[in-house]
């Protein structure tokens, strides 16, 4: 239970800092990573967890590579995209949750959270300023909070969903 409460508090803290200051303390990300990995390992064996973690890392690496190539083609040179187009906190948050989520859930969460953040940014005038950017880590922290609570409260049964999709 203390795992869940600690993770919920950290997620709220990340969202708050990102919305308020547009910067998140690295300590919050480190604590979140440790707690999510610790929770995952107390509930599963390492041999059950590491294939998902590896798949998530490979997906995120592929995606970051594709983003680099895209901006290389668009701008005609290798430029700095970190802190200009994408924040380090956004990457740090994704690195934290990839330690916890199964690959398919991570993949779908990433897509849905990006679309949701984009839609909210289109509505929220304050997020349209290219100098400030979108508080993506904060948005994703709140969305992951909903996912995490639903999972911990057993409102979602991933095994049952997987079985129904397979049949």
C-alpha cells in the first residue's frame, strides 16, 4: 500500500512542478523510477519483467532516433532538439514508466497521452507559446496516475482484456 501512495504523491508532484514551473526536479524522477521498478519486481519476477522493459527501451530508442532524423531532414542539419523541441523531463518521465508498464500498454499509453496533450494544448491558450512549450511530463503524469489507480484498484484486468482480444 505504501508503494501505491508514494507513487501517487510523486506523480502529483511531477504534474504540479511541470505545470507551475515548467521544470521538474530530477529527484522526483529518480524516486519514481525506483518505486515503480521496486513495485514491479515485488509483484513479478525479474524474468517476467525484463522482456517488457527491454521492448519499451527499444521502442523509445527507435522513436527518439526517428525524431532526430525527422528534424535533421526538416532543418537540413543536425540540430539540438532537446530543450528546444522536447524537454529532458519528458524523456525522464517516459524512462520511469517504461520500467513498470507492459510493452503494449506503454505503446498505447504513449500514443494516447501525446494525442491528449496535443488536444489540450490546442484548447489552452497558455500552452500555445512556443517559448514555454507544452508541459508534456505533467500531462503524462496525470494520465499515468489515472492508469495506475485504475490498475491498483483492480478496475482494469489486463489478463482478461488480453484473453478476450485473443479469442
